């Protein structure tokens, strides 16, 4: 009996020690080695949007300077773009080592678990991310990218060869959205809240955008004329591809452009060129037409009679800014409480009610979405395709609906704006909208085809304020909108010794570490679709 | 006299290898590489004077010279970072054929003969497309000399250190020169001409006159602009990284002390066994001849302390000078 008990006890001890994982100290519950698709999706979306947007590490932080929507006192002012510039090293890093790597993981896990909706969304976002990367960097690591441990030093693939594969990727993504899926996204999808119809429409709108970008080097009329009549594109602003932010300060989930510009150091000045265009003072663009969106776009911290902290380089009434490419004596003066800053529409800053305060972080919500691909953008693309005679559409009518959609977007943002310490902003009235649109369309009707294209691209550029990557691509393809030239503006203290960068340099970190990537010269290289 | 020669080859260490981000990752932890270190250490003790009246002068000299060389790194890579610093700025790297932890960073554009290229619109430098080696933080050799002179109860001791070479990237000096707060750049309004040839910032190639010759730079710039440029191309603030690297050669009075021990005869009627008093001072004087003189910058400052990252300093706190009095009494 005693013997038997001993055996049981011994057996019990062995069983216990083999089942009990108490001493398994190599498993760290705080650092799981396997992720789930829903947790990956959220961060992928956030990283993708932030590396394109107005965050200090986003491409728009640099490209909105080159598209003369804002001005910055930074090394990359005056087209002096370098591979060490923060938006370049950071967005490169975020694209490849976070967003695309997470997408690879979502595709792997999602295929294994038959979570086809996740797989489809990852493929669509991957195609979109690569399209933007080709558009700014040209030839990039594609086939060998994110294939570690097989290779740690991917070679460059030609942008021209990547584009067709992106269409395939989008089609596969759309097909996967149609499959029945073991898991479907919900609130983990920060962009569409799990609405797969919106993802499909986004994918098709990306296709339309890419065909349009190819139109100078390839006949795309068959594809475009098949795609538009389907009527399955981003159909109204509720289907816009944009990422909403919150108002929480800790952890900070506000719009990163708001964090960069509305707290502490203000990094963005409003471009004088953009200011004069919207206020009807730019002799070369829309001269004499005042844009009713001005108080929604930027905020004047000074009143018209207010005294700035330092002597102003550019002052017009309440507006204070500096010039692009300036070496003037007042360029570097401290103006953080005096300069005009990003307002409600681009980043969720303060609506300009003329109150002329220096807003702190409690004076504005900072939760306005980062727009990426919108309904109005789709309509401008269609207007461009029509004026280029790729489609039979009526470019004037499309331009008008695109402009109406642009105003509707501003009004949507105004309606959703949490006014904090000020009165709720008014809607732009139909009367003001009609006056503006009529004035623009009068110029449009009077112009030749080239001037018509200019007006379409200019309106798209104005509406895009807060997201400059597409404007940068549009400018290189079409030559419009007209942009500021610091060398011919009759100001002796503004100058750019380098030409406009037709491509961005690679991240210096990549060039240093990857023997297969040589740096490219931003003024001597072009993206394959750039036929100009 | 001690003499040591050593040769050591270390291989397959566990290292964090920074890999290209296009691989999907930033770092790979692996066993890799090999590195050799060889050098000599010499210790020499001399007593030039020893007299019967107890006067003694002793000199101890220590000499150290180390040559390190990276032999091998993981296959496929050209180099990797010792530490990832601020995205693409000056970075300590491990590269085959080079000493451990050399510094790479941005450099100014040059022609194929190594002449600086000048932006014709500003008269200043402009940045080259690719980065390059800009410094080696490892010193050529170190020398320490300790002199001890003792006479009766007095002891006078001084340690002099000499370091030959060893580069340092220092933002302290960069800021001081850029803001013009030291005498080094006092004549801020004077005009200077940067030696070099005119170049095209778009192509990075020298401009040629109608005979096909390079055009020497004759554009005057103010000293102020020379050290502070918003758009880069200066020698101070917003300079290319190479201009912020200085040679760290230093001679230093590391420590000096004077001590006195009471003679036994005076202690006979006191309850003490031994009484001595010493006044010491550390880091009393140094001279770094290749650092701008009036910045008084001490190249011994290191932003990353005793780590593998050497020769980089981001406006760190300066070194300290210390004095002490030491009274020692035994019963």
C-alpha cells in the first residue's frame, strides 16, 4: 500500500512539473511573439497615413513646402532636399519596417486563418503604399523587399515594372474582399470601420488614380473607360479614405500635424504664394478671386493692428509669414505667438473667427482626419481625364462638381468641429460657394485647353491643403499649378540654388547600409511617368 | 621596465546588426564578424635622482598603442552601425578594413581632384549626394608620465597625459562657432573667400569657363555666414558633418598633489601613529591644439560615456576640475 502511494506521489510530481509552466521564464507575456490580424491592422493604417501626412515624419511635411502651401525654416527649404531629411528617413523607415512588414504578416496569418477580408485590405493598402513610394522615389526595392531572412539587402526594381503589378495586387485584394472571411474587421479598422464595400471603392479609385498618372506614357483609355461607368468609385465624402484622430493628450492620439504646429514650437508658416492665391492677390493665379475657405484653412494669431514679437518678413493685415528660400534678416525671428498657423481644415487647429489669440492645446480639438484619397480628388481626376480627352466626360461639369465636393468637405469638417473655447464655426454659405465657383468657371470657359487644365489642377491643389503628396505628383506630370519661383520674384533675399526636385533622394540610412542602393540626384532623375 | 605586445582576434560575437529597413526590420541579433586588435604597452620606471638627504625623483612612463581592424562582417552587408543615431546624421559604423567605430556622415561636394565645390549663388559649400568616412575616434597612442619628487616629509606628484589623435564630432564647438560667442570668430563682419572652384549644385559637377577650365571661387562671404547658414554649407551651424569633426590630440595635467607627512619625532608626545596632509587637484590644465582655441572644449567629453560609441558629443556637460584636501591620521 505504502509502495503504491509512493508511486502515485512520484508520478503526480512528474505530471505536475511537466504540465506546470510556472518556471517557463523564457516566455514573456508582455512581448507576444505572435500577433493577431486585428491588432496589426490598426497600426498598419496609422503608420501608412502618418508617413504620408503632415506629421513631422510624414512626406507632406516636406512636400507641402515644395508645393508652396506652407513654408518651413528647415534644411529642405529652397529645394535643398537631402537623404538625411527627417521626413525622408522616417517615412522610408515607417513604410518598409512597419507598414509593409505588418501587411506581410497580415497576409500570412490571414491566409492561414482564411480571414480573407484582412488579406484583401492588406493587399489594397500595400498596392497603395507602393504606388506612393514609386511616385516619390521612382525605382524602389519591391520584389525583394520584406523578404528577410531570405535577403537583408533588397535590390531596386524599376518603377515602370512595379506599376502593372500594383493593378494585379489591387484586383486580388478586391477578389479577397468578396470571399467569405473567418474574421472581419470592425473598430480595429480606423479608416472604414470594417466596411468592405468602401475598401473596394477605394481600391478602384486607386486604380483610376494610377491610370491617370500613366496617361502621358501609356494609352489608358480602355481601362479608364471600363472603370468609370461601373460607378463603383468613392461616391461621396462619407467614403473618403482618411484617418480620424482623437482629442486625447495622453496617450496622444491627435492629428500629428496639429501636434507639430499648434503646440510649443510652430513649424509651419503658411506659404506667401498660397496666401496670395487664396486672397486674390496673386497676379499669376486666380487674380482677384477671393476664396471663402480662408478662415477655415489658417489661423491668424495677430489682429490687423497687432504687434509681432519680431520684425515681420511678410505681413499683410493680420497675416504674418516668411518667404520660401529666404535669407532675409527677419526670416529667423521668433514668431511663434505671431505667425499665421495651420487652421481647422488641415489639422484641426483653431477656426479663424478674428479672435487673434495665440492658441494653446486646449483652444482647438486637433482631431480632424488626415485626408488621403477623397471624393473630390476622384472628381478632379475625372475632370483631368476628360480635358485630356481620355474620356468623353464634360470637363467643365466635372470641375464644377469637384469644386462643390471640395467645399462640401470643408463644411463637413466645420460641422464636426469641436469648437472648444470659441463659437461653432459657420458653414460656408451656398451664396459664397456659388460666387466663387461662377468666378472660376468664367475663367475656365474663357481659357484654352491648357488654361483649363491649369484651372483644374489649381483647384485640386487648393482643395488638397493638408496632404501634398498627390499635388507633388500632379505638378510633375502636368506642370500645374504654377508655383512660386524664388529666383524671379524680384526679391533679392529669396533664392534657390537647386532646381525643383523631380524625385526624392533615398533615405541616407538605406544608402549607407544597403550596398544595392545608390543615392539618386533629385534634380537629375525622374519618375517613369514624368514625360515633361 | 614592462613591455607587452599583443595580438587578439575576436570572432562570432553576439552583435546587433543594423540591416537595411527594406528587409522589413531594423536590427538582426546574430553571431557574426571578426575583428583584430594588436598593440604594444610599455611601462618604464626611472629614478634620475636619489640622494642621501632623502631627495628622490621618480618618473614612471606608460605608453599604449592599439591598432584595431574589422576583418569581417555578415555576408552581403557593406557596413553596419554601432548605434543608430538621429536618422542619417553622423553615425559610428563597423566596416571591414577600418578600425572599430569609425564615424560616417555628410560631406561637402568636391571635384574629382578633391577640391571643394562652391555654390555660385551663395559662395558657400553644398552637400555631396553620398555620405563618407569623416573621422576615426581611436587615438594613435596614449602616453602617461608620472613625476614624483619626495624630500623629507614632502611629496610632490604630477601626472601628465598625452593623447595623440582620436577624432571627435562635437556640437558644442559647432554651436559656439555658429553663434559667434567665442573669440575664434570675433570679426563677424569681415569678408572671406572659401577656397575652391565653382560648382553646379544640381549636378554636383564643377562649372567650366569657355576654355574648359575650372573657375576658382572669388565670391566674398561674411564670417558670420561662414559659420551659420540656414540652408547648410557652412562651417558651423548647419555645416556638413565633416566640418564638426576635430582632432582630439590633448596634453593634460591629469593630477597634481603635494603632501606632507609629520616626522615621527614630533608625534612622540601625541596619541597619533601617523599624520599626513595632502592637497590634490585633478584635471588642472589641458591644451587641445587642434580644437578652436577659445572654445576651451575638452575632447575628453563623450556623449555616450564608456560605451562602444566613441567620438560623438552632443552638447554634453564639460569635464570637471576637482580639488581636494586629504588629512590622514592614524592612532
